[in-house]
C-alpha cells in the first residue's frame, strides 16, 4: 500500500522549496496531491500547480457531493479563506505514494479519512527569526504586498504549531531546516524507509 507523506511547517519554513525538490527526486517517485483554496491566486502561482483555485460556491458544491476530505477556514485580514483537500479520484494508494503540504489540523483529518498507517507526518522546523525575515523578503517582492496578512499568519502559526498542538496530533519528529541539503537528505531517508517496498 502507498503512503501519503504530509509536509508541514510554519510559514516561510522552506516547505515549498523542500516540496519542489522532493517532487523532482526520481529515487522516490512521489505523486502530487493538489489542494484547493478560495483565496486569491498570488503572483507566480498557476491553477492546478500550487492549488486548485475556486470560490465559496465551488467549495459548498463539493461539500454537498461529500468529496471534501478535510477543510480549514482562516479569518484573514482580507476576509475568510478556505483551504481544503478533495477526493477527486486523483489519489490511488494501491499504486502510488503521495506528497502534500498542510497543517496539523488537516493532517489529523486526512489521517482519519485514509487510515493512521497511511498518512505520515514530515514537520519542518526553523528558527522564528529566520522565518520572519524570509516572509518579509518574500512579501516585498509581491506587486501588492500584504504585510498585515503576513503578520497575522506568522502569529497564528505560534498557536497552530505549538508544542502541545504537535504532540496532540502525534507529530513527534522534527526535521530541522538549518541547512536545506542536510534537511532534504534526512527527509529522503525517512521517505525511502516508509514508502512502498519497490522504492
């Protein structure tokens, strides 16, 4: 049986870079699960790559069809944004291993949906000062920087990824991203030891 490797970490912890490099690594052959969101598309993002972009009515339609695996709603500076995973026939654990980015909350819901032995956490840990500087540098590059939302997200992470919350979700191991190559090497070893036997 295949596994879903659930990549998590606070904002600007390097998740996106690690995700891209893992997806390119031919030694593990992970498949992508593309989540959905109602938030506006950001500069540089493309439909179906980072997310499937929809609106609230699109979310409600999928909910009525019982296709939502997990969902979260964030009360942002710009209004409510929903993030969710959909059972859209793109996941086949009989054949493949998968990689997705999410939160402890979405990890627990996905684990409950597919089974505790099929969803494995990968938590990326980075010093808060480094993360804040990275977030600021990234936001400055946006055509219309959203500094208020950046700050809200940073502060919300302290609660969402608190030690107590991680423990409650059964997330014990941390992959320190002080050096990305060392962090990736450790994650690759973990994935290879837990993926389907033909890896």
